[in-house]
C-alpha cells in the first residue's frame, strides 16, 4: 500500500501558537490574581475557540462577571507580538520539501478560522505547499470528531488508508483515527503531558523521523 497524501494539523503542529495562546491567557489570569492551570486548559487544546471561553473559567475563579471584550483584546495584544516571531516547528519545512519532492498531496485540517491559518502560512511562505485547506468554516463538526479530516480527504480525493495525519494534541489524534488515518503525533510544550496513546507513532520532533521512514512504516499492512 502506497501513501499518497499527508494532512497536517496547524496550531501546535506547524506553528506552536498553542504555547503562545496559553502564555497569553496565563498572563491575563495572573493580572486578575488567579492561575490558569493545565487542568482547566487541556480540554480546549485542538478544539475551536468557540468550544471554550477562558473568560468563563476566570469568572468562576473570581466569582463575578468580567469584561470579556477587554480581556480578549488584552490577550490578542499579548499574543500578537509573540505569534509574529514564531517560525515553523523543527522538521516541518523539511517534511514539506520532501513531500513535494516525492509527489505527495498535502492538506491542512485545522479547527482554526481560515484567515488565521492562511495568514500565518502566507507569512511563512508555506501556503503554496498545500493543495487544500480545511478550517473551522468548512465543517459543522470539529475535532475530536472526524469531520475536518473527512472533509480534507474529500478535497484531496485520496482514501484514508493512503493518507497520514500529523497531529500534536489528543483531540486531534482522536479525530484523525476516527477518520481512519495513520496518525503521527508530535507533541509540543503544551501537549507533551497529554495522553496521545491513540496515535500510531509519537515522536518529540519531526527531525527525529525522516519522512521516507514514516512513509515506509505507515505503508506496511497491519499485523
């Protein structure tokens, strides 16, 4: 069985915006005299912003209603400068170049909005590597449900058993496996402590697993 396509997650996998997002909200919580713990944050990772509003968690800790608009504006201001300095995670560019050389089809399956994903990919000169993008607006359901991956497969025109998913979070891995894909998990600082055991392989960095080695591993028949 030959692998013909790779579907990349975006936040936390290509660009570690998950770490900056957590850092931004942790600063907000500290400014309000509270702590944002991973127990609170973990359920949000890999999901759309609409799934979890950190202001709700802060309100519960404070016992009062906060000025949500002001808090979100403050968080965006904190994160904007950090995000603009981010570069692709180690090994990402190498994977993209090798995939292009090998003639693989590439796609994105992200829970984030289209403008967010395309804006960063364009800034990093990576947008042209991808045949198609599936973002928040494209599916009625989101990770950990398989909708984003099923839509990406449909756009690519490649079956699940000929496709690899690259993920960093438990919710993302669950979505990829529910869609029938071989899944490589590459956790970041935020997701390293999560249960990623549903993934077929876990590596700390793409630099530690050359793409052609991954293709041989994923292309082997089960058993």
